């Protein structure tokens, strides 16, 4: 779906992206994270065909983005980091205006606009977008990116400035889009959301790709997993005690298996068994500060 090969981007002599290789498969949600100025927006804009790479090649939907950008853009919905709206239009008028730019047949446009207003929960259909809250404006911008029913969605910080509930609504909406067959590439600073929604995560630092993998693999490689078992025993043991129970913690799965076996052999009562994994945030902070 998206293939970046040895892509670099220089702004005069400043290296914003340095030898980036990235392959996004059809139907997945990929998140790009990184510090301010890491190169996330530059990467997304290059993939959307809005900024030309200085070196390397970018193929989107099997085509070279530089040579066939017009054809590819029909299949891309792009949400920029900042997306000012025409403030004296209602959401419906604004989307209708864009549907004309996309040359959508009127009837298709109307059906699509009503479906988007409805699924994005934009009920105040007669209000001008200039009177909208930040979250509502963002939803209209997302609707605009989806208007022509693109196969690929590129979203630069879709949740920027949104309250937790609206953010979560948008994140869940992305899942719905994925189920409908869309491929989604997004950037975000809220790592909890990235962890929740993304199939794979790319971590950028100073224009370089540090990691690109599934959350499971990132946790396995860079995070920690701790198993904890809490149990009651009718004899005195050399274990941590908590609330009259014994607590055993380890990151060795073999160790936990041995303790569970012992609990079972002795007929002790198992109170709780849990696994704690490093959150993406913890791994990210470790990577960025090393
Ligand atoms: P943020 O999280 O703050 O949005 P980002 O990861 O999206 O940051 P980019 O906007 O891609 O970062 O910028 C990467 C680097 O390239 C920054 O140092 C930025 O100053 C620089 N840069 C971006 N656009 C231009 C431009 N048009 N001209 C010169 N430098 C630029």
C-alpha cells in the first residue's frame, strides 16, 4: 500500500528525514510517533504527495507518488495538522463544496455527506463551522478527508486539541474505518491512543526511524513484562506479604509456572494472577532519553 525506500528530505541543508524505509500493508493502521520536529508531518506530507522527497522513492498503491500524484490523490484522504474551514458555511455546505471539487456526482455526494455527518455525530447541521467547537471542526475536517471514499487515510494528529471523550470517539471511528477496509497512517502524541488503535508503530527521532513494529514485538524487544501471583499458604514462606497473602513477582515465565505448580500441589488458594506490561509511553521515554 505504501512503500518508502531510502527516503530523505532536506530543507535547505537541514536533514528533516534521514534514509527512511517504511512499508505499510493494506488494511492496517500504522501510527508514527516522535518528538516535536522529529519529522512526522514531513513524512505524511511526502506520502500524500504534498512535499517532494530530496532522495529515495515513495510508492503509494503501487504507483510512484511523484510521477502519478494526481491519480493517487483520488485514493488518498489527507487530514493536515491544521485544517482551517470556511467559517461562514455549515458543515453540510462545506462538504458539498468539497464534493464538487472532487467532482462527486450530486446524489453520491448527498448520501455520503449525510452518512458522514451522522457517523461522526455532527448533529448541529445548521450551525456555521465558525461557531463550532475545536472537536466539531476536527470532525468536519475528518469528514472532508473521507468524502471521496479514499482507500488510504493519512491523518496528521487527528486528536490534536480534543477532549478525552471526543478523542476516544475518533480513535474508535478509525477502527470502524479499518473494518470497512481502509488503510490508515496517522501521527499522534497520545501514546495511549496509538497503542490502543495501531497495528504497527513507527518511532521517529531526529528524522531517523528508530523502531517500526507491532506493539507486541516492541514490548517484547524493548519493554518489560512482569507476572504477579498472589496466594494464601498454610505455612511460613520467604515471599513478600500483602494483606495476609503471599505475593510472588517475576519477569521469568518459567518462575511463575513453578510457583503455580507448587500452589496447586500444596492445595494453597490462588488469590490473583496478573501480567503487567510496559506501556508504549514508558518504552518511548526510555528510547528518547537514551
Ligand atoms: P510536531 O510534532 O511538532 O508536529 P513533526 O514531527 O511533525 O513535529 P515536522 O513538521 O515534520 O516535525 O518537521 C521536521 C523538521 O523539519 C523540523 O525541524 C522543522 O522545523 C523542519 N521543517 C518542516 N517544514 C519545514 C519547512 N517548510 N522549511 C524548513 N524546515 C522545515
